C-alpha cells in the first residue's frame, strides 16, 4: 500500500507541503490575533469586518490548497485502485465547502 494513501485516514506530506501549510496557518493565526486586538482597541466595525474578510479569504485559500492536493493524491490513488468511495466523499466535501 502506498504510504501517501489516505484510505487509512492519514496523509504523509512532503516537507515542502507541510512547511507551506504550516506557514499559511501561522499567518492566519496572526490575522485572527490582529482582529482580536482590533476589537479590544475598539476599532471601527468596518475595519474589523474588512480584516475578517481577509481571514476568510486566507482560510479559503488554505482549503483550496488542501483540496487540490487531496484530489491529486488520495482521490486519484483510490480511484485507480478501484475504491470509488473517495469520489463520493469528495462530492460531499465539495458540497460542504460550497455552503
């Protein structure tokens, strides 16, 4: 069985991919702290909402990166191995993301 296969509900990532994802999450975490600081400093609502919108966009970008890699690796490998459940799981995931 391929070590990168997701059917065991784990995913080995390359060092580069892991570093990229962690860096993105660290930036998002910083943005969240910034929003909290704005609130504590009684910043103007529109300014806070603008920053929250930036956080949302950053999270969406993070999700797109994960989804792309998931399709390229886990879903593709599972379908090639005849495991079509991954396609159904992917469809359900896309439905959740598009809500």
